[in-house]
């Protein structure tokens, strides 16, 4: 990035060629003629800082913006929860780096003092006001946020550091440079209060990343998307919530866009797990055009209660793995390919079950397609109310999507032939009230290959034999 005259920031390749922040743009071009220069975008920088503020809420609800490039976190009330300031600083440093930024983290008794240390590149942990004063006097004056003309005027009278400024007469400094400069120093030292307006996270999550170059392979988008999912995780932790669904929007040329929705069985906020699900979805996604930017959205935030830990870790392992397994299968096979099964009160085997959401529990009820039987005349709608019914006969585990006619065996002998009948008949006569009646005699049979099958003879016109299920 660069303004009209000087380099503001540069990447590793530019540094390798000798380019440094603060260097004149003309000098940078002389060292690296192929330098890719991009103008500074204050709006994007502010949007990025707001996203980081929402993520930082996972450590404390008191997050203030230090525009244009810093955040101030009040962590006094979070020290016991996270194990001290050092651990919080390490967690902040690691999380911000995962989102693709190079953070500078400093901790001090005052917010302004900590931000000045971070801007000067002094990553330290200071606990006492006396130690803070000793460090601040060594910092260059540019950390105070003074504009270039004021810095030049201070340098002309021999003030290059905060300590030099404090050595000058306060009355003279106030008359020449204004009282706000002295007030800023006093707030950094803790001599004056420094009230802040804390950031309030938005009700829904939005994040955007503009790619450095067009991407033509879908799986190559996972790395960039992971950065936004890490930001989403922090946002959700701050709100004590999770998501059941999030959407990744891919921006193509000429304003075109594609969307990839990822659904979950149970609310979740773990960035690693969400990234794995997204990777599964992208693996089978063909990009219609190269991708220039990514946008992540999560509109519905679901409250997530705290977990009750068991005495032994293995007691909850199944509960934790079950919803994740279902989510991974759905991400790979499609949302409609994985579901639970529940019984319904209907005698017809093809209608004796329904799809349902899998239960995210360790001992989820195991229900299979079951039909109720009745010998004799048809059933009434009252039979569908779930009342007790006669015990059904043997049922196969696997039902065909549609019964297959066995035209080659119009008459099935009890011995020999393609099938051998082992049990039956079991009469199922039902459905007269909903326009899909059936009158069938079911048999358990064995094929020539010793496989057990479930067949029936249709009593209604035009009749015939059908294969309906498989036991093995």
C-alpha cells in the first residue's frame, strides 16, 4: 500500500528487494520496478478494524476502536478467566495472525499507553504505572498521533521522544502546541481519566476478503475463507452463540456471484470444524468463472448454552462426534442425502417411515421402517393415530424406493424356481382413505444366491408379484 509520496506498508517480497515503510515511492520503484502499488483505502481499513473488534469480543465485552489502526481491550475482568494477561496477549496474537494480519500486542495499565507501545512496535507486558512511565519516555513522538507539521515543529526545538516532551515547560508547550497534546500524554501516564466508547457488535455477521489475484480452483479458496471463519468464531464466542448455517459468496467478473451454503446439525462456532465442512463443499464445486473476492455471511445466531463436562472425557466423546459426523457427510454428499428415520402409524411399508433431522445425542433412538399389519378388511383413519396394533411380521432392513415387478414368476412354487418361499403370507390391506389403497400378501423368500428378500403378491387388479425389500 502507498499514498501519493511514501510507502505505508509492504509485503515480504518487497522487503526482500529493499523496500521499507516510510520510503519515498520513487525510491521504491527504483529498487523494484515491478512493484504493485495500491492506494490506501480508509473505508476498507475501518471495516477491517470493525471486524477485528467483533472478533476481540471473545476476550472482553469492552473493546474500543483506536482509529485508524488499533484496538484497545480492557481485560481486567478477564484475567482470571483466561489465566492472566500473558495468555490473553498470546491468544490475541495467534488469532489475529490466523486472520492474515501481523499484530503488535502490548499490555499496560492505561489504554493509551498500551496503544502507544504497540504503535512503536514495543510488544511488552507492563503491570505498574511506574514501569509504564519508564517505557513511554523512550517512545518516538509519532506514536502520539501528532500530524507531520507538529512533529516537525517539535523536532525543531529538540523534542524527538515523549521524554523530551515531558522535559519542556508545560505552560510553553500548551501555548504553542495546544493543551490536547499534554492531555494525551497525561492520559497515557494515567494522570487523567481516559473514557472510551466501546464497540457494539452487529446482530449478524458479515466479512469480506478481496483476493490478491483471481482464483480458478474452488479448493484454493479454503485458505482465504478460513480467515473469515476464524473471525466468525470470535464473533460467536463474544455473543455466546453458534450458527446452524452460513453462506460463502463468491464474486466473479462483471459483478456475477455464486453462493455456497453450509448447514449444520447442531449450532457450532469452531472455526476448524466449519473450515472442514466448507472444504468438503468446495471439493465438489465447479467454479463458473474465476473468483475475485469472498464474502461470508451468518444471519441467524443461535444461543449456545455452556457445556457440562463429564468426569471422564470418554463419556461425552460420542455426543461430540455424532453431529460433526453427520455434518461432514452432508457437506460431502448433500444435505438431502443424510437424515434420520422415524416410524409413522401406517400399515403400508413405503409410508411407515419418514425422514427427520438426526438427533445430536449419543444414544439417538434407532428407528427403522416399520409397518403395522392387519388381517381382513381395510383400515380406518383412526388406525393412523398411533394406537397399539398387532405385532408385525418380519421386516427387511432395506426397502426399495419402488417395488419391482417379478413378471417372470407369475406363480411362485414352494419348492424350486427362482425364489423359495420361507414365511407368509402376511396380509397388508390399507390406504383406502387417501387414494393409495393396497391389498398385498407378503412373503419372506430365499433367492438362488441364498439372499433373503421380501416379496408380495398384489391382490388388486392387475395383480402380480413384486420385490419390495432385502434382508441381506
